[in-house]
């Protein structure tokens, strides 16, 4: 028996922990999206939050190409995705591409550009979650196709493609493997696997 969207959302929540922001606990990456548009007001709120993301030397190198379902921009982004992502992402009301300027305002290489784009994308995901929206970021797309489709200059690095919308019923997924992933609990590494006091030595936090 397939679980409902509400039941899946409960399964996907991170365990409650003291003092952690609710959006961090509630954020996850669904593949099933509801047939419900995202308002201009919500998009503006999301990108206003992104605007205040930290960046090296305040370069703010990120750019987001945003397409609504039915637009030429949306079709181009969808067409750049690998087939397995096209199967579900084409139901999301908004598709985006995150890119970062690899050159600083002084025309020198910006080694922090992709890092800063990642920070902006994380801000985007958390703000969207706080608004009750769902975000799924994808590495599975052709950068070459996307670059050509939009005429993205060579100095810009391409980050992730992003699907944005409202969580839908898992029964919308027609591929069994995707349905299984959608309805399975999430797992995460323990802190001692990535919080270190030295290389290979865990930082003990009590």
C-alpha cells in the first residue's frame, strides 16, 4: 500500500533536536510534486533571502535561471536533465539552474564562486521549506546542453538544476525505484564521521 504525502513527509523529518531551526529539520528532496503553482510572492521571498547569503568579498557570484512550467525557459532546463530526472521533474511548477561567475569584479579567478553558489542554493532550499515548499536539487543534467541552450558565458560555472514546488502524492511516481526512495526514511552520517579535531580524529562533543 502506497503511503500518502502526509505520511511520507512525517517519515522524512529529521529527528527533533534542541535549538535546530525547523526548516533544517523539515527540509528534504521529494520527487513527487503537486499540480499547484508557486506564487510570485513566494518566489520573491525566496530570492530576497538568497540575496543576503554570505559570499567571499561580497562578490555575490550566483545567478539563477528560473523557468515556470509551460515557458521556453522551463522547457530548456527540462531538456538538459538526464532522462531519469525528466520523468519526475517535469511535474514541478518551477525549474531553475544555478550558475556562478568564476571571475571577480576585478576580472581575476574567483576560487570561491561554486562554494558561494552552494551557500545561496542552501539558503534557497531552507527559505522555500519555511514557506511550505519543496526543493529537489539535481546534479544529473548536461551542463553542455544547458550552457548552449541559454548562451551561458564560459567563465560561469554551472551548479545544480533545481525543482521547486509543493510536495505531491508519492503515487504520482511511476518508477518503482523512485517510489521506494520517496517513501523510505532518510539516513545521515554520525557527527564523529565528519566533525574532526584533526585528520581522521573525531572531535568529541559530549
